[in-house]
């Protein structure tokens, strides 16, 4: 039987990597069974005592619930992982050194049709004429021969990283929070790209305690990592998060990366 890993993400804005709401993307997985995950959720309810029907990571991130946050990160060591993405660095890496991560550059790389591409290239030409043609040519090539997954979408690679992290004992099956970008065709492509992925089932997090726990890990990791990237790192929380962080995370900043255990 495949090993079942429950997953959720935080900071996801599709292919919108710069100029959006979030600077970091986090994808978490946990191997807890349903009963153990329910025990974790019940313990957090006892500690936090919020009347909310569904607990989310923001409950743990409130200053008054720091003890519950620390308990969670201590409790789940070895039972959860998180793949982190510095979204601006992912954009820069996708450009192969052509240009810095500008909002206008991203618009070119997100163009869906030749007409959209033409408009986006002209907008880029107004701010960075020296790179407009090179970036436009890169996107035109991708439109002519689309890659299996959009280069700017962090989710497919993060799913692959999660599969790699948990497939040391054989194939894994993911139970993932509902995500509109994970269509049946996209799931089939993921299974083709990552042979250790035995299946991927989408469920509402509210209905599955395992996914709720993955939501806690993803949301907490997103906030801790984003604060560190912005120069506001919390040393205690970074040390607690470090055992969870996937070494294949996409990260450039040396100081925050070292604090997260990324060398």
C-alpha cells in the first residue's frame, strides 16, 4: 500500500510571483494518520480555545498563542516537511540570468497568447528596453512548445519535492487540500512526471484532520520564512522550523537561508 501524505500550501498566487500579496510559497506534507492528526487538532483546540469551527495557521500565529505554536512545532518533528520557495528568486531563476525579477518581466512570462505577449513586451520595453526582446523570445518559445508545467507556477515542483521527501520507503499517495489549478489533466501530468506519486486526491481541509495539520505547518512555515526573508527573523521559531525544511527548497538569501538550515 502506498504511504499516504496529507498536503496543503500557503502563499500561493499561481504564477504571480512578484508584486502580489506574498513573497514566499510553502508546501507542507505530513504522514500522520487520521486518528493522530485528530488528536493534534483536539490538543490545539484545548490550548487555543477559539470558537472557530475550523482552525487555521493564523490561530497559531497570534502572539497570545505562541505556546501552542511552539508545542505544534515540537510535536510534529519527523512527521511533517515543508518545501519553501522565495518567489522572487524563482522568477529570477526562470529567466536564466536574462533580467532581474521585475513585475513587467513577469507579465511577459505569463502571457497566454501572441497578442498578450506583444502587449506585455511593449510594456517591458518602456521600462527595460535592453531586455525586452530576449524575454519576449523566451516566452514565445514556451508558447510554441509549452512545458509540462508553467515555469512560474511553484506548486507542481513543490508537489514533486514533497513526493521525493516521503517516498524513501516506496510510492506515496497525496491527500491534498482542494486547489483549482490541480485539474484532472494536471494530476495526470504530475503522476507522469513523478513516478513515485501513486495518486492525488483533493479534499476540503475542513473534512480531513490530516490536511488541517498540513495547513498549520504550511501557514506557520510561510510566516516564519517570510519574516526571516524580510529581516525580521524570530530565532526561536526558525530553530524549531529548521528540521522541517526541505533541502531542495528554492531560496537565495544567505542569511535567512542559513537560519532555515538551507546552505
